[in-house]
C-alpha cells in the first residue's frame, strides 16, 4: 500500500524529522524544554500509523500524566486527519499496568477485580500491622514506613529481594512488615500504587511466555519524560523492548523533578549502554518562549553541576522581560495576582489581552493554593485546580468513594472500615471488634461478618439496629448496580443520601461543610463521563486528576510538578522564598542533591511560559496557621538582571512591602538593590522588623528557617509605642486587645486594627 502524503512531517525541523522517520532500533531524544520533543514523539506515532508500520493497538506509548495522554491522543487524531480507533496502550505507566495486571492477576495471587488503595487506606493498613507487631507507632509512624516500602517498590524490590544493608534503621523488621503488608494486600485482593508496576515486572520476570506475548504485541514503544522514570519503570521498559529494541525515549535531564519519588536521571545516561547503537537526537531550538524567558531559565539552571549541558536558542524576538515583584504577605500576593490577571484580560502595559485559559499559576506547595482559591472566589475570577490527588484526596470524597466501593465490591474490607461508623451510627471500637471477630471466625468479609453479628444479636441497641440497616442498604444498593432503570449517577446520589452521609454534612456547622457538600456534588457530576461506577472507581484510583475539560475560560492553578510538559502564554510563579522554594527540606539536607532538584523545578516553572512570566515572593506567609517571615528565594538572585523587570507594587499595596522597603530607604525599582546582593531585605528597616519578629517568635517550627511570629504574641506591642501600619501610616498604640491594637494614627485618627498589619516604627 502506498503511503499517504505526510503533511505532519513538514512541520518538523530536520533533527525532529530524523527522530520521527528512524522507526527501527533504539532512539533517544535528549533536549531542553520547549524544543518539540513531545511534538516529535506524537508525530512519530502518526508516522507509524500512517506508514502502516503498526496498528494502533501495537503501539505502547507512555506519558507522564493522563492529561498528557489525552492530549497526545487528540493530537494524533488531528495530525492523522482521520479518527483512529482508540489507542488502548497510550497512557501513564500506572494506567497501562493496571490493564496488564487485570489480565494476569492470578499470576501474583490476586483476582482480576482487585481494588487499588488510596494513600489513606494504605496508611490505615500499615498502622494496623505496626500495632499488631507490638511496635509503638510513634517510633515507627505508618507514614514513614509507607515511604520506605514505596521506595523499595520504586526499585522493583519484593520483600525477599531487599538487600540487608537496605533495611537500615529498620533492622529487617521493616522488611518483615513489608512482607506482611504484601500478604495482607493479597488477602484483601488489593494493591497499592507501587504494586501496579511491581507486580507486572514480577510477572514478566517469572513468566517468560507472558513477557514474550507482549514483546510481540508492542512492536513499537515510545516514552515521554523519560528523565522521571524510576527503576521499576525502567526495568519494565527494558524487559518489553529487549527483543525488538524499537524503543524511542525522550527526555531532559534538566527537568528531572521526581528524584524524591525514586526517579533516576541515570536511566537516560544508561540508555546508550542498554541499547547499544542507539541513535541520539539533540534538539536545541526552542519554539515555546521569548528570549527573555529562555535566558532567565537558562541562567537559573546553570547553577547546577553535573548537567549534560544543553544550550537553547530561539528565533523569536522581543517580548516582555521576566517580571519580579515582592509583597508584604501571601494574601497580598494573591490579591495582586488576581487584579493583575483581571487587567491582563483587558490588555495592560501595552500587552495583548489574555484569556483566562492563557494564564497559569504554578505553586511549589499545594498549601499555597488556598490563598488563590479564596481570593479568586471573592472576586469571582473563574479558576480550576489541576492535577495531583487533591480533589480525590479530600476527606468527603474518600468517604463517598468508600461507599461506592462497597456497593461495587462488597468484600472491600478497607472501605467497610471507613464507612461503618461514618456518619456516626453508634458503632464504637467494641462493636467494630465484634464485627472483626465474627468475620474472622467465619472466614468472611467484614460486611458478611457484620450481617452475622447482627443476626446473632451480638451488637445490641441503637448500634445494632443501625448496623442492620447499613448491611441491608448495602445489599439493596448492590442489586441496583445492574438495574437498567437507575443510572450510576442516580445510584451514587441514592447511596450518599440514604446512608445519611450527605445529611451528616448538611447538619455540620463548621465552615468547611458547605465546601464539602459542593465537592460531593462535583463528584456525582464527574460520574457522567463514565459508563458505570466500576469504571469511575478505576479512573479515580489511578488518575486522580481533576482537570476536567470544560468550555468556560478559567485560570489554571497547579503545582510545578503537575505542570511538567505543559505550556501557557502567561505564567505566575508565586512564593519564591527560601524555605518554600527551595523547600526547607532541600536546604537542610547535606549535599546539593535536593537543592539541585529544586532548581530544576524552577527551570521547569519558567520554561512553561510562552510570553509572560511573573515571579513573586512575600515577606510574610501564613503556613498552617502560623505566620512566618521569609527571605526571597536564592533562585531570585540567579535571575539575570538584564532579562528581568522589577515591578513596584502599586500604591494600593505600597503600604505593604513597598513601605517596608521605603522605610529602610531601599532604592525602588532598581534591580541591583532589590534583587542582587543588596536586596530590600538588607535594608535597616527590614532587618529591624526581622529582629522584632524574632523577639516575638515562639517555638521555631521545623519547616521554617525564618523567625516565626505567633499571632497572639504579636500583640506584645506596648502602650505608647510608635508603630507603622500598612494602610494608615504612623501612629501610637493606645490599646491592646488580643490580636487587635487600638492605634491613634497621625493622619487617620484612632482606629482598631489587626496587629499583624502593624510593625514597629523605625524612627
Ligand atoms: P517540554 O520539555 O517542556 O516537555 P517539549 O520539548 O516536549 O517541551 P513541545 O511541547 O513538544 O516541547 O513543543 C513546544 C512548543 O513548540 C509546542 O507549542 C509545539 O507545538 C512547538 N513546536 C515544536 N516543534 C516545532 C517546530 N518544528 N515548528 C514549530 N513549532 C514547534
Ligand atoms: Mg514535552
């Protein structure tokens, strides 16, 4: 069959084209951000299909996020100019492995309808095992043990393979617990995230016939973001590719940001050894960003040692410099960004108008998101939070999902434990013990055990009656799963209402309750996109990304990690403060490994921007209810002056950071004094403020290097003291009431103000 003409090849530069057209044998594409790696990878899939080299189901394509997988599918469809029957094996490592594992579950002692645990379930299970082993869980917190087990799984180590040196502080005891944990998971017919890969690798290693089948099947393998693969993923790929060696990996060592999760950038460097004769393609032209943005990113990443060292260039010209702005606190930062986005919509400072879909806010830590969510809700600026397990990790969502799991698989003991007394049914520890005993004695699931306990009258009173209702309800809802007259959305609502779960939040008077009810509604809405509950649970177990495609224009908020591979015309990078970004942990570590990973994260952040990149920091930030003052990130110092414009906060905020700066006599608007060595924080005024907050400082939180200001302690201002307020200027303290001060202001007269907006006067 003659190949159809290939317009998609015309869009590529010669190096990309080479990577696309060299279909046989190993290919490694190693190149910096925005050089068109993903584009080339996508074109390669199109080329495989277009030339008839492979059918859609013979291509194994691994992306890092589900969002990326979806986009790639769409792009392939577009480029091919025809709708393709789905590409079943285009997805993340996890989504592909779950499919493989369902087909061969029995080879590792599971049934094909196994449950995928969330972190919460995993921790509960570990806690039970630790306490059953008679170990004080303060000494071995479940979370820590989970981390160690994950790291073993990431390295494809089953309990029998963990080297003794590795057991380290855990003295083999950890390995024993790991083994028990795996046994327990099997009994529960459950897997955790790490198991998805581990089990498949074990199956491939122990069953050459199965491996061979897939080696034949996946004739072409493609991997995006290869720099972030861990050992287990790497082994998995190597096993599958070793026969035909048609593997094409693309990556960028400068964007390796998952070292903390066991990713090994060394996999890239090893590629040529594992696949001798590999063809290596390097790309250097960046098609995404303006020269200023590129220069800023390049200068920052230059601070890392041991890079493969790639230079990027662009044909693009002009554009805005990278913008830098400091704020008084995190709330002001959010307020400024909100208003800036609003004026960007209209077109500001001679720039083109931006749509909300053009704008992304990329944060280092998810706790930063709240300030933006709060602010944007207040001003009515539409936004979406993308990526990560955020939505599905919320308490109410996990509870609801546990109900759904019980309806779909009544044997799911972990889900049962979660919901049996949520909402409260008067089933305390004792009743739950009774259920456990009944289940064990009869060798049945907890739900069955509960039924028996009720029947035999082992649980008396209100609790017993409630439990009887629950078991009856679950059975009834279970029968509705197959009922053609009830959609799975309706069923979900029925379950949440009749179980009393929705009512529980309706009656709850805490400030979070309305938000939780909203989230439950969202959850039911999300079901629409799935055929049934089972399919949905599968999706959530794996995907956990809340990036629904909707028509309304919205600002995107996400973590830097979730932003990998994406691009936006305008990007805000808030919170560039030492201790937040780079993270405190990376700064405390001996050696530079952690810090270099943070720097790569900064590089990823800046290189997401096409036209406009705005970096900001705040002098004060409330983290988990505590005020902390902080210094601008060391990465701010690494931004090249000539490519940065320092914005002065406008008058409205001038009382904040600006005033603090002005007080100390810092020169505004001059990058040398603001950013380089002599930044505002070196000003005498700022230093005095720092000293003052240290005096007030309470116990230093481990997370913060800077002095911690306790809200109450701030009011240790003294009557008569001369102070400065962000908005009202100078005045004298005339009264103190908790965290409020009464101040007689020189211009504004007497006022009651919140103490945290007041600083000691410098003169
Ligand atoms: P990252 O490292 O951030 O994942 P990447 O190398 O995968 O980046 P792509 O996302 O593939 O880069 O491409 C970046 C942008 O450049 C995209 O908008 C893409 O359409 C565009 N692009 C890539 N190659 C070309 C080309 N040859 N001509 C014009 N535009 C291109
Ligand atoms: Mg990419």
